[in-house]
């Protein structure tokens, strides 16, 4: 149950004055559905203004507040022409207040001739006349004289204005309760941080580093504490100790000998699975590092111990691919591998469900369908989750309900996660790292070139296709959007390549129906289609050894981690492979540096660290073009600096201060609910 003290913060935004159905829409668009969200909608920046007596005191380009008397209104000759209101300062200097479009109606109401007003805005020059375009504020004399010279600038959506958001923030702040202190007292004193309520007020009033750091620390502490509670709860649960005898693994016939990193990871997993406390381990492996083999070895340990194992994949395409490769590898062992997805119907589905229930199926591969209520297991004791970042802690906890006892969990990700973020994302997991590539993996030549080289590239592609090779062509968007005609869209690129290559081209993007997407992927995987035009849906898991060319259009729009993932789709066979990064004309210095890095290294862990350094917290896991950290408030710099401290503080609370018991524990409980990390609280009540 959420503590009562937080109820005012979790009230809906409709309880604020002035919020009706019309205003609720743009607020919802920004994710501002409750007062808590409004309170944490911190300003992106502040505009500082200087109050001046006369225009002579102000410089061009400066944000000012000045008292003016209105002398004349001038409308333009056409509806598109600007509407100007002429006004004078106290010594007769003339200034034009310039409005465009519908804003002229506001000007007519706010600025009657002969009246005096306080005006705030940016002073500019147009020809030989001073002007302020669309003043930020116009206030009657005797009213508010714009004493607030440092003004917050908030992120907006269509239908919202800065004054409107600022007004809602003021209302929300007025309703903020005083909350008890959850941060370790010596930490508060050392940093000089204000209490929570004072910190949120100060963060909206001015550039206040201490207040901002305090709020970021709260978020990081809530995350660290929740993950530690999950981990502690997991340690207390009784799982099944699983000891394999090697009878299945000994029959594996692998194409390559295991690397040192694979052997080390398997040994760590084997050690965990032999314990009664269920394993919670993350397997981090670069593209092509051989995670699937490690996962199979782990699942076979469970089978040798008389139990069942499951592999959960985020998409159906990926599930089918895993099923094919695992069944092929496991065949000599005699282990029975089955596939279960949401699309399976009728007798085939019934047979699979029966096999899981009677234990004749040893390993099942599938999407989240394998954890639906109707799916029952004889003895599920081991679960592998692929592409871990697609599933949250909540899903990790859900798995525990499927086994007779909590199953061992191995989470896998092919996205190298910077050291800085492993704590933030996976604080409750132990980590194994595959940092060697198996022998036989080809180095991929990476070439950077401008979009103007596309015709020559298409000829190169034609030569590849003529030799029987296959290629990917990745575009950053599905459709051309308004005002962004220059952006290459997958559909337009597909149409132009189809003219050249006919039925040899297939198209895949996220807006296609699943069966159409699967059919196109199947044509490409089977070799019937030679060229796959796609958005980033193919980033993870597609394995076509005959594909030797990857073209990524507008490569500067992708994160390094994502470019690396896409590049890893080629170089899987014995032939030499290439990755071509096409870029637009205007390249920022950062984009240039990132593309150069792609050419220089194929180490995903190096690229992940560099991506973080170059782009800050914008793109961390590489799954979206402008992705997020798990944090809404803490910036990348704050995560780097404050997360280790918050982690230590959470550990202190758990080990010295009695967890969620006692005064500080009660305060910490409020913190977990405030940041909706209450899954951490719920684990204490038996999950």
C-alpha cells in the first residue's frame, strides 16, 4: 500500500485549477498525468532577464524587462505580414513589439494605445528599429512587475505554453508534503543538500546544482535499493540445486572449441546452479561472442539434473531462430527442444503444452507466451532470457511463479553495457562477460561515405547479388515525415531498389503485420530474396551466414551501440564482409568522431563506453535511436558521479540500518513508492 503521505502527489492533474479535457491531452503527451509528474517536470534551462529603466541601458540580444507606453498599432498589408505595436520607454525611445499570425489578437487585447505595460522579452534590431518579437510577458502596471527575473523554460507539447506549465508547477509545489529524510544523514551534511521539499521548490526557481543533485540522488538511491531488495529476496528463496553429470553436454558436437571466456562463464553458471539460492546472472556478450552455446550448456545442466529449461525471446522471429539453432546443436544429445509462440494454435499447441506438463519436452523456446497462465511445467528449474533489456525487473520476478520453486535465471544481452550503467540497470544480477570472439569470426571492413555515393554503391551491390551473396540495407525511418523530406525512408528506398532488383528485394519494418514481417524474413533467411531493406527491427538476432554486406543509411542518426549491433548481422559466414556507413551532408563534430570510431574498432565494450562519453545519457542500451536511461531525473553526469554513492548508501541501509524497518527504513519505503520502485517493497511480502 502506498503511504498516505504521498497521496497528494499521486492525485490526477485534473485536480489542478485550469486542467480540463482540453489541457489534459498535451499534459498526457508529456507523461504529466499526476502531480508527482508535474513536480518532477524540471526546467530544461532558465532565462535570466535584466530589469532596465530605458532601452539605452540594454544590449541587442539581451533578455530584458522594461516599462513601456503604447503609442500605435500597425497591421501589415497581407494576413502573413507581421503585426507591430509601437511603444516608448520613459525617455521616448521607440520599440516595436512584433507579432505573427494569430498572436496579433492577443496584442490588440493586451496593449491598448495610451496604456503603460511591463514587457519582458529578447531585444533585437530589425533594420534601424529596435524590436521584441512575441514578448514572453506583458503585464499591467500596478500588477506583477515581473520581479521573477530568472524564469524556468520547460519542455512543452502542442497546446501548452511556458506560463501555463509554470502555473501548474506552482500549484503542484504548493501541495507538496514534507517528507521524512531517507538519505544517510552524514551524506546530506557532507553534500550540503536541502530536504526533499525544499529541493523540488529550489530546482524550479533557479539554476541550483545542490537541489538538482539531491533529486537525482533520490532517484538513484530508490533504484539501487529496489534492486538490492530483489536480490536479497532472491537469496532467501529456495530454488533447486541443479548438478549435471555431463551426460548430455558430453555429446555436444560444436563447430568451434569453446573460448576461454565461454569456459569461464559456464563454470560461473554451473557454480550458481549448484546452490539452493536461485541464480540471477547476466551474461554480457558482444555480437557473435557465442552466448547461445553458453545458454545451451546451462540449460543442459538442468536437463541432466532431471529438470526442464526455457528460453524467452523478445520477438517471434528471434524465438524461431533460437529454436532452429538450439535444436540443431542439441540433436546429438537427445534433449527434446520445442517451440511455443502466441501464433501456435490447435493440435500442435496442445501437443507442446502436454509435453511440458508430462516432462517429455526438456527445453522450450518461445516468446512471453511460454509464461501464460495456461502453460504448466512438470519441473521448470532454469530460465534463459534473451535480449534482457527488453524485459524489466517486473518480468524477471514474474518468472519465479512458474516453477515449483524459484527457477535459476540467466539473462543475456548482446548490447555491451557501459560499466557505469551495469549497476543502474542490473544491480540485482551477478555478471559474466564474454569478451573474446570464437575462432573463425571474420573481421568486418567498415567504410564511411556520403549519400551522394549511393549510385556507385548500388552497382557494388549488384555485383554481390550476381555472385549469389545477400545484403542488408537499413534506413532510420519508415515514412518521410513533414519537414524531413531529406530523411531516407525504408519504403522509398525499397521502391527504388525494387526497380533495380525486382523480386530479389524484401521490406521489413515495425509497422508491418507480424505475419508479413515473418514471411519477408523467411524469404531472406532461406536465400530466396537477396536484399533485405529494413528499419532497425533486424538489429538483434537475425542470422544469415550468406549475407556479406550491411548498408546503414543516415548512420549519424544511430547510436554507436546500435551501429555495432547492426554491423554484427554480417561476417557470420566464411566470406569477407563489409559494412557501409552512409551519412548526410551536414555532420557534427561528434557524429564525425563516432563514425570514425566505428571504422577503428569492432570491440562493442569500447564502443559502448565511447558512446556514453560522446553522447551523454541519450543512447545507452542502443535499442532506440534516442533511448533513455532507466532514470527520468538523473543526467548522465549525475549517474556517473552519484550512482556509486547511492549504491553504497543503499547497502548501508540494508546491512546496518535494518532495511525497511526503523525510522530511516520507513522513509526509504516512502522513497520507493515515490519513484514507483515499489516492486522492491513487494518482494518483502513474498513477491
